[in-house]
C-alpha cells in the first residue's frame, strides 16, 4: 500500500487543521528579528537537526552540539537528508532558501564554545533522565547566566530535570513533533518555578519560527499531543496482538470512521518503529513488552523501520 501524505490534499494545513509553516524566511511579526537571536541545539539526531533547520530558515544562527566528531559527521549527513525531505514537501523552488538556512547552521563538539553566545539552548538528547540531568549540570557551568534552557523531551517532565539546570526559573519544555515544518506544533510546558515571562518569550519565539505554540497550563506527561495519541496507538497494538484485526483493517476502520487522513499504523510508520520499540521496551507493562517483542521480531530484525527505511507496516517505495 502506498501512502499519500495528508498535507498534499490540503496545502498549508496539517492533518489536524492547524496552519502548516510554508514560509522560507524570517517572521513577518518581528520584521526579521526574533526573540532569541542565537540558538544552540544539543543533539544532532533526527529532531535536533530538524529543529536547527526550522530555526535557521527564519534567519536565526544555530549551533548544533554533539559529543564527538563522528556524531557531528552523522548529524551533517542527517541534515542533508532532512533538507531533501523538506524540499519534497514544499518544492524545489525553496532550495535556495533551504541552502541559505543550512549555511546558518554550524556544528560543534565543545559545549562551552557551542553555547557561548546562545540566548536559547534547546536540548534534544536521548530520553534518559540520568543523561539529561548530567548534560544540564555540565551546561549550567558554561552557559551565560541569562541563557534560557528548553528540553525537547517527549516523555519526561521538566520538573524532574529543573534542579540540575542551575536556573529553574529559566527552564521549561519546548516539544516539537517529527517533521517539524509540517506537523508544526510546539508544546510549551513550564514548571511551578518557570518565570512566566520566560514562558511567554519561548512561546513567542516558537511562533516566530513558524510553529503553532501550544501553551500548557500545568505539567502533563505526554503533553497534549501524546496524551491523545499514545492511547490510540496502544489500543491499535492491542487489537493486532490479540488477533482481532490486522494493521490495514485497523487503519481502514479508523480513517473511514473518523475521517482522519492516517490510521494508527500509518502513524507508527511516520514516528518510526525503532522509536516505538524503544518506548514499548522501556515500559514494565506486559502488553508493552509483548508489543516491543512483536516489533523486534516481525519488523526491526527485517530492517523494516517505517517511512525512514521505505517499509514498515506499509511499503513506501
């Protein structure tokens, strides 16, 4: 089954009906200036490089930090691939602007140098609480005193990290979804210690770089998006594991019954089955462990990772 991207049918809008960012330059609201004029992203993974590109497309210089030359080299290669994905969505006419954005992105392996001029640091390192706390402890020692820290964590509450930052009043969560330019929500979630003015600055900045800021009034595991999405995906996985229906039947039922452009297993493929496996395997719940084992033996061991590999629950090439 070949999947047609939902945004093809409704240019300029996401599957949820929100405005999709199609701009190629600085925010009109600021006349070319943004709330933060220099940003550092910690982590050159898939989301880290997407966040860097989205930010740089709006005339903001970005430094991407990772721990080694090999990690940086992989990040550069990953960025090139993400640019091609972006151009596949918006068209070749945007290539000059995309190349100009890439020219605003630099890579670094020295943390102090990477954050020396940053007004905002967006952390996108792997989802391990001990690792994140270690990174923030190091970051607190070298970042300028007025730099704002934001975690892109999708599963951890910022209050579990705040004390490690050395500046809990200038720390919060800023959560991006995969395919940042298309699924352009930015969930902004503070803690009880976050300065309201910092919260507002980060939400404003998110809008300036083409995102739709989702302001959470209190901490919530999974934010808004995953609080809605994860139960759907878990229910779909359970239907397959219990032999009730196959993935295509589940997806067809969901699309016809709700009018949604994608079913849950199509969404799994977009998220990536390696990510789905990592989340499921980290859960102590028996159902999650069974789902992780199913993904490992039936998909991952066959190199079927979802859209990124060209095949997951469906084929894309």
